[in-house]
């Protein structure tokens, strides 16, 4: 709900309370104010001008040369490109030195050889959204009515010198979907009076009942229907102040009749509809359920097929409106309308909600009917509307109304004790304070021995039980005034679990290595749901998906991370490194809830190091990502338990992919995205990994042990082994470490040779071995004995030969 601060002042005295202060008070009383918009923010120097002359620009077909009186000593020349500018118009002019929204400053200019001293403005250029501009001015400048004064502030005349509070209303506070409802709320907060409109209607001697008959078949859906007839109406624009208030509330002006119904809708919260009486096709209004297959063309020119669940207004035979949602095109008020039939009715919210949902029509009227309107405002709103139709459309009001009234509604009566109020909210409020709060809310209250009996007005349909009254007392007493107490009883301080602590360690480490955290959708398409899955299961399908691209729950995080990389590369962010810790969903079938597992995935591409001054540049490769993972495992104390085994995985490069094992169990994979996939996604060389995070964070870790700084020297021996080209270095390393026993502390690959001096099908892998005994200095004999054992083991188990 958008609330105009200036409009609200007509009902409540806001002296001494700014819009921002009022927003804070309303928020503290329980209704969130999501923002305060200053409509004329950043605008100055815009006045009303009078176009004295207009002629074609001598050097441009689409430009006009205008002589404009802006209220100064001499008129000024302005070049204007609007198609609807013409002599005699009153227009909004931004003078030289003026500022428009977006800090757009108006300067003296020369356009195609002709000087321009200002700018004739459209409403859009003054900060009004296009969707709120009347159709006749949507593609040109705005033209004021002839009675405005040249030189006056155009922004003030347009009612844009205002501030708008945006209320974030919960469904139960439908009473604040009207200016009067907000006025009651604000008056209660400030402790001031509410000034309500008092419609005064002069009627003719003719009776409305002579022109129209109303019959309601669906009494349960429509217990109250009020029809009024207005003759000799002149269709034209509504007053500027009304147009300004409608636009501030997010409603586009149309004409005086339609604008008045919308104005009263905003003022009273009561939807109204105006029919062209002469286009109605009969002298009867029949309200009934639609017939299956019946059709209506609504005001948006869409043909809609109806069912028996929909309520329609008919002329006795064919529908002329979809009740409470939208009128029909066949009875629309148009420029030649002279007689108006005005409808004000109480419709059942559930019925209107169903029709609105079925036809995808969400209107200002339907939203109010759905949440509930005040039945006691149905007639008042009709009287207010006809009063304004007489004032601003020249209408003559026929005597009386034609009604069908089967509505039985009584105000809710709720009793509560002072003790109950104080015990729930923890206060010591007195009976007088409670009575004062109810009186500020305009609730009728009686007190008997500290028991309050409250008669709740029908505008507050949300109050039906004791707890509702307690809430009203608490919020107007002030949540800030409620006493602060500590919980009673034993309590333990909150802390992170061991799993949560380790997960934070992983996040901090990955971000420390330069990876950025990504958060992607858990919903994906059928084609991507099972890609790169660590465990293949049938993807879980959503019962009501938003789209085909979001119809399945993911089995892997990687497809979404690759989309993140693709998105960044397409925007010239050439070096991307991202990770995500998220959940994947493994289906169990038989309509059971899926099993959720936490994974960690990463993707890197582009440059890993770039030092332009030193001329250093390093592209990412398999070993960059592998190094990141090894650092993570070391951080968690698992480095000795992790093993990498070469493998082939669909969608990854067959020669640059490895499975990762922890204590002999597979926990994930690492590799390069397959070149074909990279081409499909427009990626450069990209490396990825995905791990079972839960398996890593719950793994048993050996207690931390410290070793003294060595007193004795170590001995290093290098060996170059000739093996088959298919033999993995990791396999050789495992054999070497096992054979080396306790004296062998390190075994590292430092060279690989596959050149012309190597026989076909063979390669040479060189290892550096470091031997060390922490208790004494090793002798050559001791090292040679262990080293020979290593050479024998690699020859026997791997067929390796020491290179000569």
C-alpha cells in the first residue's frame, strides 16, 4: 500500500511529524514501512510555461521551434521533439539551470543551428513511471489544463511535492489497504483525531429504481449489492490533484469517472465499478454464478472462458463484468458516455480469489476483496463517489439506490481481563491505560472490575479473540516499553559443533587461496540434474516446477558452478575461481523424502598468478587445483590419508582426471572439463573438483603430534626408473614408501623423460628419496641397505629398471 503523506494530512493532523518520523512510528507499532519515496527528489527549476508559437524546425523534420512564456520578462525559444507539442498549450518547462531526476542539468544548447533555452518535459522526464502516465501523454509532453498559472511551480501543480510511504502489510491488516484505514492507525499512534469525509449529495426528482432493477441469485457470494444512477455525465480528465494522488498510489489516470472510482477505492478500501448505462443492453442487473463455457471479453480485451466457480455481473442474459475482478469491454465507460451505473458491492473473498487465480488477473479490487473489506463502507463509498461525480463530471444523481441486502454482519465482541493482558506481555499497565489504548483505536469499550468488553468495529475484521486484543495493547503501548527480562532456568551457551567448526575452516581456507564463494540454485533441468554426480540416483522431480529449467533437484553442484564461470567469462571476467558448499539431493523412490548430502565443489579457469611488473604469468592447471585440495586436507590433518587415482569420468578430460580416496574410500574427483563440454559452454581450459564434504569433516583425525628439530643430518638419494608409459607415478611412490620403512621420510617426483633416447612404450620417472634417523647419524651402509630394498621392490612389483 502506497500512502501519500500530503493526502493523509486531510484525515489526520500531522503537524510536527515528518514523513520519515511517521514511518518510524508506524513501523514500531507493528506495520513495516518498507521505504519513504520523495517524489520531487533532485528536481528544481521546473515551471509552467505557455507555448505562444510553434513552427517546424528549419533543419530537422522531427523537431519543433517553440516560443514559450515561462513567467519572465521575455519569452524563450525552446527546441522540442515531442510530437504533440502545439501552440496555446500549458506545459512543464525545465528552465536553463534546472535539474531533473538523475542529476540531469539543463543548459543552454544549440540544436541543428537553433538555440534552445530550456526543455519542455514529459511526465517521464519528471520522474513518473511510464506505466503510470495517462495513455494520451505516454509518448509526448504533458499538457496542463488551461486554468493553471504561467510561471508557477509545475511540480507542485502536478502534486509531486509529496512523499510516499510504502507499507508492507501482512494479510490480516486489510484495514490499512485504504487511506481511511491508515488514518485510523496513524491517529491511534499519535493520539489525534480522525477527520472523515462527509459526503453531501444533491439528487434529482428522478428515481434510480425507475432505471435499473437488481437481482442476486448467488446470495452467499454477494450478500449486498448497491447500484446508483448518474445522468448527464461529461467524460474528461480528472482534476490534476486527483491524478497526482492516483499516480503516487501506483494507479494510472484514465478519465474522470474511472479515476473517481479508483480514488474512492484508495480512500475507503471499497472497490467500485462504473458501467456505461446505455451500453448495458438492459435495465436489469443479475448477479449469478457463470455457466460452464460462458465467455466474457474483459477490459484488457482478453476473451475469458468461465466456469460455475466464477461470479459474474450480467445484464440479465450476458456477463458484463467478472465480479470483484474486472469489468467487461461491452459496458466500458467511454468518451461518449453520458449515463453511468455505479456498482458498490460486498463479495465473498474466497470466490473472488478463485476467479482471480483462475484467470491470472490480480487487480486492486480483487486484492481487497480477497483479504476482506468493511461491509459498513459499501454504501458510504457509493455516496462519496456520486458526490465526486457531480463535482468533477457534472453528473446529476438520481434519487435513492437500488439494493439487494441479505448481509448479516455484527461487530465482534471480545472480553479480556487486565490480569491476562499484563501476564502475557509482562507489564503492569493500568486499567485506565488499557481503556485509553482502545479508545485511541476507536474501539467501543466497557470496563467491569478490570474486565474489558470490547466491541470491535467491522473495519478491523482481524480482531476476533483475546490474543488479538493483547497484540493491540502491546503494540500501541510500545514494544520498546516492554520490560526486558532474562530467560528463567538452566541454560547452556551456544557454540559451534565440531562439524560446523571444520566447515568454517574449509571456507576460510578456500577463500584464503583466492576462491570466491558462489551460491547457486538447488533446482536444475533434467539434462543437468545427474551430470558429474558422485552417486547416480534417479533425480527428484518437483511436483509444481517454476519452469523446465528448474524442475529437478540436483545430484551435483558442478553444472551450476560451470554456469557461473560461463556467465563471468561472457562479461570479460577472464580469470574465475569459485567454490560452493551446498546440498545435493539423492532420491530414494517410493515418494520418500530425498537424502540430503553436503558437497564441496570448485571451478577455476584463466590466470592463477599475474605479476605484470615482473613479467610473471601462470595459467591454471590440474596441479593448481590439486595443490589447493592438498592444502585443505593438510589443514584438516588428513594429508596422509588421501590418495589420487587416475580415472575416466564422463564430461571430464580422460587424461587429466583423478578420483580422490580418503582411507581407501572414494570421496570425490578432480579434473579438467572435457574439451567438447568447454566448447559447448564457451569456456576456456577449466579445472573442477567435487567432494563429499560430510565424509571429509567427519573423518577420524590422528591426534596432533610434535617432533623435535632434527639433530642429525639426512641423506638424499636420487633414482631414475624406466617403466611402461602407462605406469602411474603414484603407484611407484606407494611401493617406494612401503619398502623404505621408517628411515625413508620423503619420496618426491622431480623429473619425467619420454624423449628420443627412450625405447618405445617406456618412460623415465626420477624420484628424490630422503633418509633420516632422528636418534643418530646414518651411515652409508645403513642407507644402502634400505635403498637396495627399495630398488628391488620397484623392480619386482612394478617392473621398473634403474636407468643407466
